[in-house]
């Protein structure tokens, strides 16, 4: 007779615990470390130093002393600063819509496929952006001249007297013309690149529905490139508040029309390098940076809200 033996319990050894990390892995920091270092040195350090400078003031008696927010209070009461800010605000309100409108029309014309030689026109329109701002300003400045430039030659050839583009009343419009000539191609390329990635299925559906070209533009193309429009607008706003090269160079030709406080950037430059007011110019620069940041953020917020 076979005797049944009770089953022998098999003893299982506990699963090996995962090896403990003796030290933290720094692999990720090794990848982003160079970027963080460059970002801190190139971007954060100048801002921190500017804020530091803005809290002090050089005085005849006592030397450099800590004044807190006195420089900011002085800047907010500075009529020259507000006049320059109002000037670039007017420049922005007129020049940016004109420039972006022209760029958008050119991009739509290139994307339509009905423009003969569009590759040539695309390169030709973008080419002014490749011209350095200094060279472009000098070129237009000499053309604006009434004694030696294109305007003067036209007056002499036809016996007429055209308005002086470098006069006090027209110099801001003349600067706007230079900036528009420089950046139409740049913004056109942004819009054209956004138009090229629109799915063709949308155009096919519109063709089936019998939509015309105008309807395709308003219902398909413009909504599809709204993000590009917002980005180009933000870049243009920032560029307008940073206006410096054009008035600085044209001042050699129109000293009565362009003063050292013509734009906020020109004003901070003059305060720092001509007036030796480094601390006060740092405060003005910080205020302008904050104003630009707030306006750009509001434009981005409204643009993204409409897109949503």
C-alpha cells in the first residue's frame, strides 16, 4: 500500500530588490548644462546687472550711492522718455499694419500659383532683408537728400519742389518706409511658409463646395496661418520698440529733425554714452523692456485666444 506523503512546501527566495541608486544621475544635466551656462551668461547676467545698475546713482558728492527706485520714479516723470515712447507707438500703429498687410498680400499672391516667375519674385522681395540695416539706411538717406540725392535730382530735372523726406514732419514716415522695405520680405517668408503646409484636402473640399478664391482666402488660408500672423506681429512690435539704427544714422543727415531722444533706445544710448548717466539709462531700459514684454504678451494672449 502506498502511503501518501504530504506535499513538501517549496521555499521561494524573495525577489531581488532593484539596485539602489548610490548617486544621482547627472546625465540630463550634462546635456542641458552648456545651454544653461550660455543662457545664464548671455541673457540672465546682463538683465541682472542692468537691474543692479538702475538702483544706484553717481553723485558729485559721495560717489555712487544706492537710491533704490528713484531712477525709475525719475524716468516715469521724464517728458523726453514719454515723448520718445509716444513716437515709437505711433510708428508701430501705422508701420506694422502696413508692412504686415503688404507681406500677407505678396505671400497670398505667391501661394496662388497664378504669379508667373514666383521663384524670382520671392527671392527679389526677400533680398532687402539680406542688406544690413546700416547700409539700407545710408542708401535711403542719400536718396532722400534734397541737395544731392534722388529727391534733389527729381526737383532739378522737373523744376518742382518735392517735400523734404528728412523734415521734422516727414522723417518718421521716411524711417517707416526704410523699415518696411527691409522687413517685408522677412514677414512674407513667414506667411508663405505657413501657407505651404495647409493640407490640400481643404482646397479640394472648397472646390467641391464651389468656393471662390476670396472665400478660400478668408475661410481657409487666413485662419490656418493665424499663428504665423501672431508671431510676425509680436516680432514687429518688439522691433518697433527697439528702433535705433535708422534714426541714429539718419541723424547725421537730419540733425534738426532727429534728436538724441527720438526713440527710447536712442535715448538710453545717448544717456549712457553721451551723458554718462549709466544708472538712469539702465532704469529707462528696464522700463522699456517691461512695456515691450507686456504688450507682446497681450498680443500673443489675444491671438491664441482667437485661435482657440
